[in-house]
């Protein structure tokens, strides 16, 4: 009986995860049919761009979820993404390597740069937002200085075309999902992670090394954003060396799918699946908005307005649930009085 109930819960969660992007696609198609021309996905190229964009978004969302769900806002993730991609690409180029080697070296440097931030946080105990701003400025300067402000150019690099191949992107995202699902669900680290997220002092009293857990979270986040940086740079042909904290803008754009997958869909399905579903849904929303010939700024306003509406709903969902409970209790009380002839 219990196994049957768990199986039904599993399929319900999968159904909800699939239903979200499908619902967004249907809504956007209806709106486009009423007020514009075209379709959200009108060619195989559009489909490939959706897969690629959703994959990059999911990688960043996974990186954000490692710290943000525990109350740590890491504002250095954007700079880690840029500097790991640039340094990884430079090292691969100096060694005469290309293709997947660029990704491998970016992962290594993402691990290093993310680990440094984690080490500084647990050692210096600086508030994460303050630390993130300071580290971001340093990392941005490193990426800018190493390339004289030019950034990383991957056009013409040997074997780089595989990095922008949609099948390669799918394979990378699939590996990320499997690794994150296993790591964040079935390992000792996952239990410690949830314990620390719930209450750090209680976790510490239970014998969990909170600081090691936090340092690992920063390190994993660095790896994930480095992967997204390489996939993005391979498709665009370059990675710009940003300054003035502008590198973080790209990361913040993908907070929407992280919040949907990490705080809403995770109630019904594994968080990793939820983030993938949310990333696809948000990408479909963005592609649909382009059919209305909106500027990037206007599309951003619409996207963020929906995001804020979602946050407002999340913050007040308990009130709606409480109101339904109160209404039911009042109805039961009235029915009881009527049945017993009470005034």
C-alpha cells in the first residue's frame, strides 16, 4: 500500500513537472495567435535554441540553489562564471587543446575559484553578500587583465564546435541533473545540507561540520556556473570580460527558474527535475515574448513582473491555505449547530 502511494506521488510530481512548460507553451501560443504572428517554436533551430538556452539556465539555477536556498546570497557567481571560462579557455589554448578540454579546464578553475570564496566565507565570517561583492570585483579584474579587456574568443578554436552542439548540451545537462539528483538526495552530504539549511545551530549540535558543508556548496556552485559559461561562450563565440559587477546580471536573470524549481516544484518532485522543468518553462516564456517584437528591456520587465508576482504568491500562500481551512471549520461548525438544533 505504501509503495503504491509513493508510486502515485512520483507520477504526480513528474506530471506537474511536465505540465508547467506545456502550460506556458499553450498560453504563449494562444496569446501570440490573438495579438501577434508566428509560433514560439517554428523551426528545428528554435527548438535547438530552446534546449541550449534552457540547459545554460538550468546550470546557473543549480549553482544558485547551492547557497541561496540556505539563505546565502553569493553575488560573486557571475564573476566566477566569467573568470573560470576565460582562464580555462586560455590554458586550453596555450596547451594547444580545444573542444571538450576548454570545458574541462573551466570546470577545474570553477572549482578553484568557487572553493576560494567558500574558504574565505568560513574563515573570515564576512556576510555573504558583502564577501560576494568584494570577490566579484577581484575576479572581474583578473578576467579583464588576463585578456587586456578583450575577453575570451573561441571563434576558430580547434574542436570548439562540439561545445555548441545541442546534443552535447543535452548530454552535459543530463549529467548535471543525474549528479545533482544523486548528490542532493541519496548521499550523506545531502542530509547534512538539509540539516544546515533547516537550522545551523541544531546541525552543529548534532555533530555536523557546518563550515565544511558550506565550503563544499560554494565549490559546487563555482563548477556549475563555469559549465554554463563555457556552453554560453561556445554558442556566442566569446566571453566578455566584464567590469563593475556587470557579470552578475546574467546570473540574476536565472533566479526565476531556480525559485520555481527550488521552492515550488520541489514540493512535488525532486528539486533537480523541478529546476529543469522551470528552466524550460521560463525559456519558452522568453521565446514567446520575442514574437511580440518587444525590446530586451520590455521583455525583461514582463519577465521580472511575473517573477515578482510568483514571489508574492509564495510569500502569501499560507494565508490562502489558512483561509480555506477556516472556511471549512466554520462550515462544519454551522452544520453541527444545525444538526443539533443549537442557536
